[in-house]
């Protein structure tokens, strides 16, 4: 089978009829930012299925109440006991905003990639056929209210003071769960003493997964959220973990730009001035997150106000988000240090671990986003270099959750949807010229 056929087979194998598992066993539900990337992959060979993926994700969107527009990091469309924490653990049943939902969800969100992926999907549909383009236009119109509500949730619930820098209340909300950037703020979080059983170690070797002390703290934060009735005001007043993650901030910013472009293309007649204002605030405020030590953006501890001065790949998303600083020289330096694309943590940093979750391995979809930004910043050669590394990784190691940046070995879950989707959309011949889309 060609790589392209293998990638299609992975999406088809992980398809559960309307939504796609990241991988069977380890992740048995629909995940938020995975779904956006996966939809982009479906778009390459099954456009109708691609739009379905997005619609299913939004089935779990909370409506009304203080979390109106909230989109959870997991939508539990069907039961499974192979994952902890499952639907019962989050305690969201009956929470304000969930009354009309038929899908159970977690209580935290994930990087809001949706509007950007929807825009790329629409572009691809336009290249397929007039019929696909017409279907796409209709689908985009249908998704717009949910997308707008979701962006507004981020600004309202996670940046009520309008600082321009949304914060998050759980490392899982960043999608980059175990990043060394969260070590300092997470150390202040108490470790839960209640019993629970992890299931991840039954699927993947412990050397590639977070340690127990990490789990004790993320479970504490999950329970804390429930104890505050998921009320954003109460949570922001007292949550022991509050971080301004430059990854979420960059992804939200770019998605906001793409969302406004979608609104314009659809002649949307609602008022979107608030979103324009939010983009302008972030564009200015983010400069406070520039690290002169690492020449890139970094995250900030929102409780102490200290920079979390750790060089992670999320800080290279500034070009993708349209922020001011030129990321070209820094990315060139990273690329010279590791043979296989951009690791999640820079290899010279003392906390770099090439095998462990978000502390070093390569995530292919993050590379795709960074490359798109570099292309836009006028560094086409760097974008192509990243893409070539990614293509080599797929070729040599297939479709894994993540990869060792030093050897290229595939790690974590196998037959992974976002790896397959990234390969289909980005490194597949037809789209090479575009280096990532719109
Ligand atoms: C892990 C990752 C997260 C991803 C999820 C499903 O929790 O850290 O980013 O969304 O797995 O793939």
C-alpha cells in the first residue's frame, strides 16, 4: 500500500460513524483538536465525512449559562472503559449549558484549531469541484454560529479582564499535557489522595507517558473544577493552576483571523466587532511573552506573573498567529539541532526528554502549523525543510502519535489519526505547494 492508502486506512479504521478516535484503546472517544486535524485529513478523500467530523464535535458544545459556547476536550459519544478519566469522572451531567446535549463531555477545553482547519477544508473543497465547494460553503455557514460562540467563550471565561492573553486552568487544556513549561505552576497544585486507576500504562510503555505525580495533580484539578460547579468566575478566583499558554493564545489568534475571514466570505451579518477588538488586544499583549533568552515566545504563570521561560514548540507558533517577531532564525537553529523535524521541547534545554510525552518528541500536526507560519513570514525554505523532515518520518516510521526527534522512531499510540491526517493534507503531493493551506 502507498503511504496515502495507509493513511486513509487509518482514518477509516478509527472511524466510529460520525467521529474518529485518535487511536483505538488509548483514546476511545472524540478529542477536540484531534477532530479538527482529522477532519482535514478526511477532506482529502471523503469531503462529506470531513464535515461530519466537525458537526459531531459541536454536538457537545454547551449552550446557555456561564459556559455558553464551551467546547470540551473530550466528547464521550459512546461509552468505553479503556480510558481514565472517563465520562463519570468529570461530573458534568446536568451542569448549566448541558441540559440539551445528548453527548457527555469533559469540563476543560483544548486549543481552538477549528476555524483554521475549517478554512483550510473549504479551500481544499474549492480545488476539488464546484459541487464540493458549494457543499463546503453550506457547511461553513452551518458551523459559524458554533465557532463564534466558542471564540467568545474563550475570551469571556478565560480572559474576563481583557488582558488579551487567555489563560487555562488545566495542563490538558493546552493539548501539550506534560510539557516542562508546566512544571513550576503544576508543582503548586496539591496531589489528590483519592483512589483512581490509570489505563494509559496498559497501552503504552511508562517511559513514554507522564509520571504518577503528574496524574495526581491533574486529577486534583479535574475535581477542583467540578467542586466549583464549572463556574468560570469561581474557578478563576481560586484555581491553583492558571497559566497563559502561548500555544493556546497563538492558535486562538490565528483561528480568530480565519473565523473573521470565513464570516466575510459567507457575508455573515452578525456584529463581530468584539472579535476584531480581541485580536488587536492579543496582538499587542503577546509581546510581553517574548523570551530574550530563547528568542521565541514563551508562556506565563498567571498567578505569579513570571514568564515560564522554557523553549517549547508552542512558542514557535507566533508566525502562524501573525505576531510581530520573526521566528525564522530560531526555527533554523532548532532544525540544525535535531535530525527529525521540530521537537516539542528544544533539545538543548535541560528538561528535554526525547521519548516522553510533550517533553521532546515530535508532533507532526504542530510542525504543520509552524511551517505554515514560516511560509507566511517569508521563510519558504524553512517551511519546506520541516515538511521534508515530516515526510521522511512518515516514510520511515508510519503513523504514530509522536516520534523520537533523534532517531525518528514512532512512539506512543499506533495507527494515529492526526498523524495520518497530517500526512494526507500536508505532505501529500497535491498540496505540497501550499505548505499547509489557505
Ligand atoms: C493526549 C495529547 C492531546 C491529545 C490527546 C488525544 O492527551 O496530549 O493533545 O488531544 O492525547 O490524541
